[in-house]
């Protein structure tokens, strides 16, 4: 691996945004976001539809750049370094900051290959069987699939597919895992499994999760960022309140957060 | 296991309730012991202890609020967390009874006890013991035990009545003893109330385990009912 511009640090915050704005062409989707993402914690981003939650999440691993005309203003610092510095390789960013999507999207390959493939591409030279087992164990999937590793990943249930996608993200040893509505396509039991898994994963990783499901944010996260459209003609989203999840759900400071979490607004 | 984190948080709350209970148990025993020895310093310590009891109660209350808000407890979990809210409030009040007894010892100053304390420490011992076992029943959700403990309240009531009658004879014999008799009557009254509240804890345990919100009858209630029906 080439020398990285992103040096690991041991500061409390893995990611930090400074007056972050995100544009799709001339349209400013997100404006003025200043939030810290604490190491080994789960940070949830909540808010009504269209307020820029997923846009903000995708900015954390430069996924937005895959759509033409996207740019940011302000800064995102990852391990103290500017994530958008020209010297930073977006590909490196995307495996150090992995992502899991709303709809489980395993590769149309075997369970084994779903995990091995990414690792191989990233130049993994160790024992592949061990890596596959370790990732599947971390994703709480090993016991369910250990006897059918050569079967297609697509043959698994929705909840299992999602955990396979999490295992796949782990295979390239990321520091941060971004989750965009990871449980919205799953039934309540599979949802709880993912949430429990997140509690295990945060011991080794930092997690940022976007969720429509307020109860999920309440149950599973340590910090919560409440996003909402700002009241101007440009309809741009921003973080109106950021605090410990316990505080957001028992004693929020902003009236709009109170309205949203009590189901009276938004 | 599904919801392992929530399970461990629930266990922690139960442990905290037990901890609060043992603080209260110790406080009531110490309060009577200090009075018996007329040890003012020890009574002042009960006041300090009571501040810790109140603090602990608020901490647990806050944890319960957060768990209810964030974990959306249902069915048994909901009954448990809601009942813990009740139980810690009972415990905090029981701590106040111990503080009340400490207060009496302090306010008595140089006044000597009207009589050596025999039944009062027995009341405290029975009450503390009932409390201890009621909390064990709570943790184990042991309905059978929870239903039995309140019966022992009759013994505490009997001691209270005995103390009452005894103090009345002192007062009748020598009205100058009114104040000193009154101190002790208050102590006994606090201990009688202390044991009553154990019944409330037991009722919550039955509720947690079965979902039934019933009052566990004591002889007192039966007596009142009889009197009422006769009229």
C-alpha cells in the first residue's frame, strides 16, 4: 500500500465536520454541519425524509463524488486529516470507511467469495479461510452459514444477506462503518439482530448510521444528530441538534427535535 | 441472544435497586441503634447517608427514564421498569423514616430515653428483614414469597400497638413524660410505616411476574372492613 496521507491518530474523534456544506451542482443539499464522530461509538443521523441524512453519510466516504457535479464546502477531517485533500485517494477512503446499504446487496457469488473478493483485490496476503471465518463470526453469521460457504450469498434470508454485507465490509479492515438504513428492509427480529451486532462491532469499529426509524436510533446509538431542513427558500438540510442519544430522547434542547421525537412534527 | 445489551442494562437496574435497598436497610438498623446508644454523631451520619440514598434514587430514576425512552420496553420488560420506578420511590421514603428516627435522637439532645429500647429495635429488625427478603423476591420474581412477606407486617403492627399502650401508661401515670413518650411513639410510628411500605414492594413483584395489580391484604385491612360492614 502506498504511503497514505491519512495518518491514524488516537484522538477521541475519528471524523469531524467543519461548516460542511454539500452541493449537487447548484443545489445545496446540506449546509453548515459541525459534528464530531466519536471513536468506538455509534452515531445515528435522524430526521424527516429529504433532509440530507444520506447525503451527509455518503460525504463521509466520498461516495457522493460518484455522482457528477457533487462538491463540498467546509471540511471533513478523518483522523485529523482533510478527507477531501487532493493527495487523498478516494479508493483508500472507501475501504477505511466502509459502507452498508439499505437493501442487502451481496455479490452474486458464494458466501465465501463475497468476503474473499474484496480482500483479495485490496491485496490481502494472509490465510483467506481464517479471514472469511473471522468476518462471518464478527457479523454473527458464522454459525448459520459455516456448512454452506460455497452456496450463493443470494440464497440467504434478507437479514442474513445484510449481515453478509456487513461481514464483507469488515473483510477490508475498515475503521469506520457507515450504515444507510441497514434494517429498513428487514423484519423486527432481523432488525434487532443487526442492532445487537452493532453493539458488538463498536468495540472494534466506529459506526455511523442513518435511520428513518427513530426507535432504532434510540435503542442502538450513543450519539444522535438530528437533521432538518432549514427554514429558508433554498430548502437545505442541516444538523439542528447533536447530543448523547439519551439526552435527545429524554430532554432535547431544540423544540423541533422535541416535536420530531414525540411524533408531533416532521 | 437477542437484545443482549438491553438485558444487561435491565440486570444492572435490578442490581442498583438492590444496592439502594441495602442502603435503606442499613440506615433503619443504624438509626435505631444510634438512638438506643444515644449516639448523636452516628445519627448525623444517617443524615449524610440519606443524601446518598436520595442521590442513588435519582440516578436509578434517570436510568429508568432513559431505558423506557430509548428501548421501548414491552410486556414483562415494561412492567419491570415501571415497577422499579415505584419501588425506588418506596425505598427513598423508607430511607426518610430512618432519617426521621435519626432526627428524633438529635432533637432529644440531653433528654434521656423514657425506657430502655427493647421492642423498638425488634420492630426495626423485623422491618429490615422483611425489606431484605422482599427485594430478594423482587429480583427472583418469586410471587409466592412476595405474597407471604406482608403477613409479617401484623407482627410489626402488634409491636407498635404494644409500644403505644405501654407509652400511654407512662403518660397516664406521669403527664410530665408526655414529651419523652411522644419521641418514642414517633420512632415506633416510623418503623410501623417502614414495614407497611414493604407490602407495596411485594405487590409490585407480583405485578411484574403476573401482570396482576392486586393489593395484598393485611389484617389491618380486614379489621377495617369488618368494622365498616358492621356499621
